[in-house]
C-alpha cells in the first residue's frame, strides 16, 4: 500500500465497489434465468446492500474469504523457507529455472499481491452462485418439485403459503403451490408479514 500511495480507505472503497458489481452480476444472472429483469424491481439501496446481505446469509463463504489470505500468507512463508533451504541442492534444481522463484519468494507477502486472487475468488463465488442457482430454480419450478417455505400475510388479511424465490426492499418474488408462474408483489402498503415455515411442508402434486 505504501508503494502504490493508496490508503486503507481507498482499498475499502474499491473493494466495496467491486462487491457491488459482483452482487449485481449475480442477481442479473439468477433472475435472468427466470425471465425477470431484476433492475426494474431494484432500488439503489438494494444494489448497494445486495452483496452484503448475500454474504451475511452465507457464513461459510465469509469464513472462506477470511481464511484465504491467512492461508496464502502462511503458505508463502513456508514455501519461501523451503526454497531458501534447498535451492542449492542438486535434486531441487534438477530441470528447473529457479530465477523467477528466487525473485518471487525473496519478497515478503503483501496485501496487493493477494488482491488478484481474492478478486477472482469473490467473482467466481458470485457468478458461480448465479449460474448455479438460476438454472436449478428454473428446473424446480418447471416440475413443481419444490416446498413451500414462507407464509405471506397481506394487508387485507389474506394469508397464502408460497415458495419464496427472492426478496428485496420493495418486492417479493414467489410461486404458489402447483403453479410455476412467478408472482411479484410489492411490499409497501400490501404485505403485512412474511412468516418462515419450519419445517417446510411438501407441496402435493
């Protein structure tokens, strides 16, 4: 960071902007498979908070992203120690050009050197989620092979059990039992309460 004259605030701002783009790409891909242009139903706050909300729902992924730079740091140190200990030995030099390794491992691990790998990991996670969950959800809806997981209580006191597909600050996306048509309902002035159904009840075909 000292070499690039960037502060921690600069990295946090750029990192958050990158997360926003990753989250936006994930939502566009996921809802695109379902025939929904999510941008038409998203506010600025939805776009800004989407990646944070999604990461908050995936604690294992957050743990992985915290573990990754720590793992990279210790792996670099172990590899550097092993290299410097054995670089003059014949069996280690056999058929290898160690000049690049000498230059790479002579420099201590740094935050900037870890950024490309972290960026690829985050991008792969968000894009992989969209590309994986989108077709899977579409296939499940097409065969009615899904379970109800929420009960929506509307302001007119009508209550319906649904399979919730997604939600943001303004809309909920859901399907009714035995109906693969995705319905989109505004939250404000329309929905009073969304109740989690535990355990889920299997929809009878």
